[in-house]
C-alpha cells in the first residue's frame, strides 16, 4: 500500500503525481484517481465478469469528474495565506490530510482540526474514490465540477478593493464551460451537473446589480449555474438550486471499529448536565442567544455554557466535545445564519438537539436527517416563546420523562453516522455505511434523475423540486 502514502504526500506538497494505471480517466485539477477496488479484484475475477458486476452496481450511478484547470481548485489551496480569515491567521494549517486538517493531537486517530471551507477539497478527494467514475461524460448520470467555489470567493469577500467586482465570482468557470467541450453541459442544459460550496448560500446570492454592493457574491445568480445542483452548508429557505449538506465536524474515523467505539462512548457517557450551549453572541436587542445566556446564568445547576466567542472553538473540538458528552440536550439557536456546525458536533456526542427555528435544520438537511422524524430525535421550542413568551427552556426539557430522553438519545446516535464525514481511504466495513458524502451523492443522483425525466417530458416546473429523500426511507434504520 505504498501508493496511498505517496498520494497523500504529493497532494500535501502539491506536487503533481501521475497515477500509472491502465485505467486513468481525468479527474479534474490533475489529481490522480484511485482504483484500489479494481486492482485488488483483478486477480480473482475474470476481467469480463468484473466489468459486468461493476456495470450492474453502477447502473444509474455513473459520475464523470470534469477536468478543470488547477486555477479552479488545487491552485486556490496555494494562496491559503492570502487572507487572514481567522484570528490565528490563514487557513494553511487546515489543508493537511486532504483538507481534514491536522490531527487534534499526535496520538489521535479520528479527530482533526477541520475547517469548514475545506469541505471542497475533501469532498473532491472522496469523489476520487467513488466506485462508479467514468471518463466518458456522455455515459455519466451526473457530472461533478471540482471547483473550490468558496475558496475562489475569498478575495471578493475579504479584499475591499474587490467588493464592487463580486459579480465576477464564477464567471471564469462559466466562460470555460461554454468554450471548452460545450457539449458536456449542453447535453442536459447543466441539469446533471453538481458542485460543492462550503459556505451558506446567502453569501452567494447577492443581486448582481445591487448598488451599493452588499455582502457576498452573485455566484448563485449566474445563469450558467442556475441548473447546477449546488451542495452548500446552508440553503435558502425556498427551493432553489442549492441543497444543504451537514457542516463538517472534527470526527473522521477510517474504520467501523473506531466509529463504533466512539458511539459506544457517547452511549455510555454519564450525562450530569441537563442542557448545554456552546457558542457566542447574545448581546444587543432581545434575542434567543441572549435569553439562553440569561437562563443559564440563573440555573448553573442544570445548564452549562461553553464560551466560543470570537471563533475560539472553531478549530478546537476538545473544548466543546467533552461538555457535550456530559449533557443531555444541546441548544442550537440561530446566530448570524440559521444553521450551525454545533448541531452536528452535538449529534455525534449523543446530545439531543434543541432547535428554535424550522430553518435551523428540519428545513435544510432532508437528505441526511429525515424531516418527518425530527420529533423522535430533537426538541423544538419556537424562539419567540422563549424571548417574548416567558417560556423557560429548562422547564420544557425537565418535563420530558427520562425514558423518553433515553429513546431520543438512541435515535440521535443512530443518525450520527449519516452526518459525519468519514476519512478518505476508509476500511471496506466503514464504506458500507452511508456517510454525509454518500448520502449527498445519492441525493444528487435522485435530483438529476428527476430533472432529466422532467426535461424529457417538457415539464415547466423543472427547477421547483424539493426532494426529501422519500424514496430512501428504508435506509434510515431508525426503528
Ligand atoms: C508530536 O509530533 C511532532 C512531530 O512528530 C513532534 O515534534 C512533537 O514533539 C510531538 N508532540 C508530542 C506532545 O508528542
Ligand atoms: C437551464 O435549463 C433551462 C430549462 O431546461 C434551459 O432552457 C436553459 O438553457 C438551461 N441553462 C443553461 C445554462 O444551460
Ligand atoms: C464601490 O461602489 C460604490 C457605489 O456603488 C462606491 O461608492 C465605492 O467607492 C466603490 N468602491 C470601490 C472600492 O471602488
Ligand atoms: C432568574 O431567577 C429568578 C428567581 O428564581 C427569576 O425571578 C427570574 O425570572 C429568572 N430569570 C430567568 C431569565 O430565568
């Protein structure tokens, strides 16, 4: 297994590494394609039998990765020190391990200091090991654009000289797709294309002619990408081209044993605190974070606050994961935007999420967290009732019988594997479980299938399609 090591090194050092393989389709940005499965099986099975088995498994699931010039992906990683994104500097340290970030400490195997922007490179890395890749775009059921869209947007978001040019974000890619093999996107009007955007869609939905310019770019308004399925960390509340995928956490196990060991630990954990809030904010006018802080200051016997002001928790999971293991409920109020990474940290810790807005999760993550089963694993308290209605969160949560709390926690831990991002190159045992990437790919393929059918039928409601993974309920294993 010398090759994966070499591969890791070559990508860390950004040295082009040529995969010498019989079968080496282009994979976008010069990254090599792993075909481990094929090599291992080649000796045991006849070539023809193997091709047939693969064809059957991959029926309706073929993905082609567009070969984009490196300026759209790997080159963007080189300018990791161009923007002081964080108080502690640039994002260069978080490129390690294909974007999972450095390990939290030397002996940790599954925990990393993961930065959310790195979802773009590590999703790309995961697709490179997807078993049904095809070099032929005309045979593909879906086409992946390995564009690191949020990394490419950073100059427009953080360089004041470019604020007025933010309508340019993505134009270069749009031009390329029109010029270079235009037949690929023309085949289905772009409806079979998808890409990843590792920030909330809000940051990319500025009206192109806004004057004065507001926050963000107009990437999602570019006509060239209106038909493309965009996997974002947070979607706008009305059906549009983006779909939300879970915020990445710091937990990226590589084997089933490590996943199960962690889940067993979360199941066993002694929960001594009723509720926990890990976050910052809450100042100014009356708001839900302010109410949570006031209530917790009053009830230190049942509420714990982990102060994450100024991004102090962003790359330091130890600060909040231990407290989350001690608490029965994790409060997930909206902040600058409705969704939060903490929701997924809490789910991994078996800490039952308490939501205050539908748009905080239920209206977002239908592919990963079944919309119609939220009552089984989460608590909902409308924020107005807390801020203006005198409802105390502690009273609501204390009134839930212990047996019900245990049942909910069990549901939370059943869902945990669906929202985590396992490490690339994971064991076969772990690969057999669907993680956040697998479920996103399933969702994309369902969406594309639906759209292609609508396209063939001339259905005008093509873009208005709100799929919640209904045809996949048998995979939820919730009961
Ligand atoms: C962790 O590993 C690095 C590099 O191998 C080494 O320099 C450092 O001393 C180690 N730290 C600890 C606490 O062992
Ligand atoms: C998007 O889809 C619509 C409807 O199928 C089509 O008319 C339009 O040309 C497509 N846009 C692009 C950029 O292909
Ligand atoms: C951006 O445009 C606004 C008007 O829309 C103008 O006042 C401002 O000076 C411009 N900023 C730069 C950096 O060009
Ligand atoms: C704090 O406790 C006092 C005394 O029990 C109570 O009157 C007050 O309403 C409480 N405040 C909050 C925010 O719960």
